[in-house]
C-alpha cells in the first residue's frame, strides 16, 4: 500500500527536519517530507520571506502524490492555510501548531495587543542590524534574553528572522471541509485566541505542554500522530 504523504512546514527558527525532532519517526509509516520555506537554506545567504513562494513549495510537495496532510508551525501555518485555500483538493488535513495566523483574529484583543507591541519593531527592521533586531524581537515576543551570535549558523538565523514579513498581513480564510487540528502550548494568550477562533470555525483544539513548541512534548507528538492517523483511516474507508 502506498504511504500517505505528510509535509511539515517550519516557523521562523530551525527548519527542515531539525524543526520536527519528535516527528522524524513518522517517516516509518508515512511519506514524510520536511520542507524548507523560501530563504531557509543551510548554505545560501538568507533572503526576504516570500509567502507566495512558500505556498508554491507546499503545493508542489503535495501535487505529485495526489495530496496529503500538512503539519505547520508558527508562521509556517500561513502558507499552509493559503495552500488549502488555493488547492483544497490536495489538503487531506491541516495540523496548525501555535499558528501565527493573526489576520484571522485582527480585531480581537490579544492579537491587537501583540501587533501594537511588534509593529513598531517591524517598521524599523531595515534600520537595525541583525543582532539588535534579534535581541529586541525575543524580548518583545517572548520576554526572553538571547545569547550572542558567535556562530555562522546563529548569525544566519538572526538575519532570517529580520527578513520575515509581519504575520498579520496574509489574506487568510477558513477552508470548509478540510479536517483541521490546532495545537497550542497554553502559555500565550495570542495563540490561544487564534486557536479559539479556529475551534469556533470547526477545528479540533488541543493543548500540550512545551510552550511555543508543543510538538516537542510527548503529548503534543501523540496528538499530532493520532489526528493524522484518524483522518488517514477515515479517508481509506471512504475510498474503499
């Protein structure tokens, strides 16, 4: 039997397979692809983010298999949802982990507060160097201090962060009929607000430990695997 395809789309930090350490084992049961968004390359210099290019990467990864499941974290949830809008026939299910889908909840209080906090920083990102932007971003977004950027990898990561577009501008829409799971870490009102909105529009909502990366916890990993498996079984029954 042909394995169902599952594509993984990372956020603004680690990328490719490194962004999904707990999910590597899913490759035993699925045709798993750990994608890299536009501008995330281990060798090439970082470039400006491009949501349209990210959407194309997702669609291309699904098209040659006749579709599959999409698991996306943080800002990776934006092209994942846009791909579902453009090609719902290819999306068997969506798993959105701490999704940065701020345009869906633009008028709600936690989202509005986050944008008011972060937008001034995005507006001056062209005037800041990578280290200063990286430090200020983590202070504002996570109330966290960051270490130095001694390694080339850390320097490129800081550059990529500064080149990311604001997450509140994407024209997102709910896609009826696409089974959707939203998984959050229960730590940040912004992501809980987005999750509640998605739940109200039909998504299954779950919370697991792990802060901004609940997919790294045993519970979070189990929730993701169970959801994908359940949708896959349902599709197999319907096709038989």
